[in-house]
C-alpha cells in the first residue's frame, strides 16, 4: 500500500479471509461513515463520517483531499488482488461494507467497476439508506447486494437507528422491480427487532411489496463490547444477552412458514 496516501478517512479496515459477508472467502472493505446510529452497531468506530463532502485541498477534487478517487481505487484494487487465489478457489470475492459504502459513491462506484473489469465477484452490504439513484447505480454494478431490513414502524426505526425507515422501504420496493441479485438480512436484536409484531410486519411488507423471499437471520452477539469501551462510547446493549437457539429457531420457523428461505448468519 502506498505509504504516502492515507486511506483511513474512507476505508477504516480491510478484513481478509472473511466467510460471513457473501459467498466463498472474501476480502471485506469497511467504509468510514454511516448515516445511521443503530444501537446494536458492531462497528461503532465506523459511524463518524470521514471528510465532509465538498472539502478539497490543492489539486484534489470532491471529498478526497491530497489524492483523487482514481488513486484510491488503484491502491485498494491492488490490496484486493492480493487475495485473488482464495476467490478463485472458493467462489469468493470482495465485499464493500461499513459504515455505509453508499455514503461514499465517489469511491464505491469506480471500485465496483474496477473489480468487475478484473472479473472479481463484488458484493455490496448496505442499510439501504441512500438516495435511490446512488443505490440503483451500485446495485446494478454489484454481483450481489446484501440489504438490511430491521424495523417497519417509522417511530421505532427512528428511535433505534437514528433515522426514519421510509427511504429504506421505498428503495427496497424500487429495487424489487429491477434485475438485482439481492438477499435480505434481518438483525435479530432482543427487545428491538425481535418483537413478534415487527417480524409480522416485515413479512407482510416483503410479501406485498417485493419479490424477495430469501432472508439471512443475524442473531445479536456481544463481540463489539470491547470497541465501545475503547472508544468510550455508550453501549446501549451492554446488559443484553444474545437470543437463545430456541428463539432463533422460532423466528426462523415464522419466516419459513410464510414462504421464505432462511439462513442463520452470513
């Protein structure tokens, strides 16, 4: 990696040999910055936006002081290609996660394009909270989209994530009319997303408004506790235990009885 160019305002972590962010063995790039502040966030260090849009320095353009999107893409693609042998053997590739990668389309879109040019499988992991034109452009380029659906009621979504849900639901409905390879993700969070009413509303919405019937259930875990302590951030779920296997199975059965294909994790 070029020591003269700092990627951390845009990518806060590169995780190699990931098996939970799409098919096969993957390299996951975690984008810095997210418009949501989910109480159960496993990457709280990613929430703060890096550089404000429109900032510039010298000859750089847009929001990339000291460098250009093209230079960053070149650097990151070289990092991604280091793991190519593992993609070829496992059917893996690169996943763009965060944070929220759609919050930095100036970097995300050319990165997806560069990987596609090299026949590297691309996966976009998103909350769906973004202007639809940006989401549409990224989803059309990516080989796979992992799309979170958390809470249906606007009031509860605002309380638990910091943003209303209407844009996310409208985006999901619109994507459903396009040829996009998309799998849903449902974070199962005790006392927040796992309420029977919320799960029923999610099933009703997806059945009525979309064509998607494939959902990954992601049970809450406590792996991020140390991050909150290190960052001196309030951990809203500090005293919450992960859901039991029996409860996870019950939720899975609820989705399956409504005609959904389910996967635990992933």
